[in-house]
C-alpha cells in the first residue's frame, strides 16, 4: 500500500517522493528532481536546482 502522505509534492515540506516500481538505482536508473524558484516560473534569471532522488 502506498502511503499518500509520503508521495508527491507538498507545500512547506523539505522532502518529496515518487513511486516508480521497477526503476531502481541498482538497475542503473537515475531520477532527478528539478526545482525552480517560485519567482522564476516564467522569467529567466534564477537557475533551477537539480536534486538526485535515490
């Protein structure tokens, strides 16, 4: 059973999760989350930050 409180994006939290069955680090897959600043959604200037999810 997937705990819906632990997956997806949540406001005011510093953690996020995603369920990708069969996509594992051991099989050579890599997943990154790209986070953009709220002020830079449509205007260039503040670069997004990439975070490895493993």
